[in-house]
C-alpha cells in the first residue's frame, strides 16, 4: 500500500528543479498516469506563493519506470492573483510528461452553483470491495490497494453477459491517509480521480467480448472548483460516451457526499492492439 503524500514528495534540487521517486505501489500498466501527473502538480505548487490550483493539463509523452524522475518548473506568467507554470517531467533525459498549471490566490467574483450531483447511494449505504469479493481475491494491480472502494452497480460475474453503459462510478477513500492538510497534496487526490475512470468507463460496453486492446492516455485536464479538504470519501463519476476511429474521450467529475462538485475534467485515449497471445 502506498501513501499519496509520501509517494509524491519532492526533493528540492534548486533553480526550479525537483526530484521524486515513483513508487511501484501505484502500478496500473506501469506508473498510473494520474499519479505521475500528481507529482507534476506538486512540483508546480512548490514554486508558487498562491494557495491553490485552478487548472491543470498535461500530455503523457512516455511510460515511466518506477524510480527517480526529474521535474523542472518554469514560470510562464506571474501575477498577484494568478500564475501560470510549466512542468516538464523526465527520466534519464527521456520525456515523460509536460504539464501546464494555473495557480490562484484569494479572489472574489460572482457566485452561483447549478451543479446537479448524480443520484446514487452514499458511501455509508454501500459495501466495500473487500466485502463484495471473496476473502482470497487479489486486486488486478497494486494501485487498487491504495483505495477503499465502494462501487455503484457492482456485478459479481465479470466479464458480464453483454454490453454495459460506458459509465463508471465509485466512492473512493485514499489509504492509509484519507485527506491532507496541504492543499496541493489534497488536490492531487482529484487529479488521480479525474484520470482514473477513462478505461473502466470505455471498456464496459465491450468487456463481455474481452477485446484485445489497451488504451494509453494521451492527455489529461483538470479544473479545480472547490478544495476537498476534510472530505474522506469522494465519488469518482466517469463516462466515455464516444469511442471511434481508434480514440475515445472521457469526462470525470469528483463529488463529496454533501453533493459538492470539487473537480472536473477528462482527456483522450489512443487504442493499442494487444500482441497475439
């Protein structure tokens, strides 16, 4: 089991240069993309005087190995209330991820909230994955040991007997630390949860046929609306309604039990056919 705060921690090398070490506890087809992006978010946050992230976007340029990575941060535009920074992540001089980040200070503006949370049971009404699966069941990847998961619409038999809707919803709580006082570490939870439902949502209409494809993520974008401070359970609400011409796009929203929207975003994935056998 990994700890998000510890596993995205940075070593300061000076002049906007940081190092982090990718932990194998976050493996899904290699280091989980949202986890690598969370490291980039923290590097961008480490160099800013502003209190919170506003918008984050990145391109995934290569699959990293578990081990040290280098992160270099450059200010693109500075200001009293908002700052733009670029974060380049490399490993042994090989490009892994390029990110752009807006951070903001305390500001004021117009206020309204017309968001409508999905009508689903709350985390206290659902069984955890550990209760739903046999006692000897193992997660498919180490990443899932980092989360206490309560799925919505759980099916015991998988693959299913036919197509399922291209949606994926689960209440998730990070383990062993559920939330963080540092606003940048806490925002990293949202980065991971926006990235997470891409393949699970897109695969559901086709899982019954077990098609020979995987789908690396090309990009990720996250809008931070309200800090999830103190909210241990977060609903990952994802959908991938269109898959065509070798690509699929997904959207994701992150909600708390009080029906507050904390982050939203999505990205695009590119299919790759699995080798025969």
